[in-house]
C-alpha cells in the first residue's frame, strides 16, 4: 500500500475542543482514494479524516458523510466547504448506510471509513455526560433526539444485567462490586450525574486508595481510572454500538463497488473482534478479495502525541470483482 505523509507529526497532546484524526496516513493508505471516486465517512465528527478524503477525490468526486450527533455537522460542513468539492452531510446512524445512499441516488461507493466511538469534543463537553473527570448529566447519547440516557439505563437494568455487561463488554474485574453498589445507591436516589456514578464506583472499588491514576501519564505509567470501564460500557449500551457495527458490517459488501475498500478503526476489543470476523468470513465467502492480515496500530510517535491512538486498531477489506 502507498505511504501517505503523516499530517499530525510533531504535536504532543490533543488540545481541548480539537479532535486529532487517528491513523490518518494509514486510513489514506488503506482506502487509497482517487480523483472522481465516491467515498463515505460514516462517522464524520469534525471531518478530520473527511477533509483529507475529500481532498483526494477532488472536484470530480464526492464525499457523503454522516454522524449520529447533529452537533458535529456544522463544524464538519465549515471545514469541508473550504475545499470547494462536492459533499453532502446527514445526521443519522451508519447502520442505515444503504438507505441514506439511496436517498442521494447513489447505488455504490468506492470507499468507506468508520472511525468508531466518540470524539474528543463529545468527551470534553461535560453536558454530554461521557466524561468521568467532568461532572455533568448522565446522558451519553450520541444522538440526543432519541433513545434512553445512561441515567435511565442505570435506573432500569437489573443487577445481574449490569454485572454481565460490565464483565462482557468492559472486562471489568470489579463487575460484581460495581453492579451491587449501583443497585444499592439507586434505592436511595436516582443516579443522574457523572460525579455521582464516579463516587459510587470509587467507594465500591476503593479506587482512590488502590489505583492512583493519571490522565496524561508517562509511557508505562498508565493506570486506568476506576470508572473508565463502566463509563465505556454504559456508552456502548446507550448507543447500541455493537448492534450498529454488526449491521454496518452486514451491508458493506452490498454498497461497495468491485475493488472498493472499507476501513474501520475500533477502540474496543469487542468491536475489533466483530470487524475481524466479518472481514475474514467475507474473504472466505469471496465477497472480499483482500483484507488486512493484522490490525494496523499507531506508531510510537502518534501514540505519544495522542492518547486516543493507543487503543486504536485499523482493519481494511477490499470488495472482490473488477
Ligand atoms: C471518533 S469520532 C469520529 C471523528 C472523525 N473521524 C474526525 O476525524 O473528526 C466518532 C464519531 O462517530 C459518531 N458515531 C458513533 N456511532 C455512530 C453511528 N452508529 N452512526 C453514525 N455516527 C456514529 C459519533 O457521534 C462521533 O462523532
């Protein structure tokens, strides 16, 4: 695959209000977007990857972008407009990719990127409830127009379902204690703020005493915040992230042109497993002609400069046919 220069070299950490695109050079190498092609950014965010994709397909190509989170679209639009090349943006779930493409009169595409999870801007905004270091309402919905909030989910799940989710989706070693503590706490008052949930988890796991943690640790000194796994699990449940990814993986072969490529960046082992199996099975079934033999990880420089890159895994697949 072609090497593309790394646009984020030389900076140390992601400033507040900015989202540094992860594995950008590797995504461009995997999708290899060419002038005149139609490409989709299924998770446009603030268009960090999309700007480069659109630049490559140019004025004769087209980019279609969508995001669950309507708040992202004006920022993405402003950045893409500066290029003067054709694009369109939609608020929506990438699980509905074929429907959104059909609405645009597009039957097949040459490339698609999904950069899963949440953006730095979503985490930085305390009102969204994604952050365990900023107090805010326990919302966690990427699409704030529908669905149950994290607070509503915490009020409704049984202790066993909570324990199971923390164990299966979060590999949380303290799943039993955290689930029990949440159920006990909600008997006295609803858990509605991120700070309340963090306190409950800390008390249940003795987090302060046992697990000194650092937000920007030196290499090798990282300790996970005691609430990190619980927050990630809640976010995955609130946004039905695994079900949406499964649906995207199911429809991909039908929307890709022969030779078209899909690239997916995941940050969670459950997501990466789904991508790996879908691409491997697609290769065996002849739907894909080539897939990434191994997940592509960020290099040392990017991992040092951007904490999000540390857990990122990129996989790609190429649609068969010519
Ligand atoms: C990691 S960010 C993408 C950042 C983007 N690549 C950039 O460089 O600016 C992931 C985005 O995907 C969106 N998202 C997550 N699940 C989605 C889904 N099922 N459908 C559409 N967008 C989704 C989130 O709202 C978030 O804005």
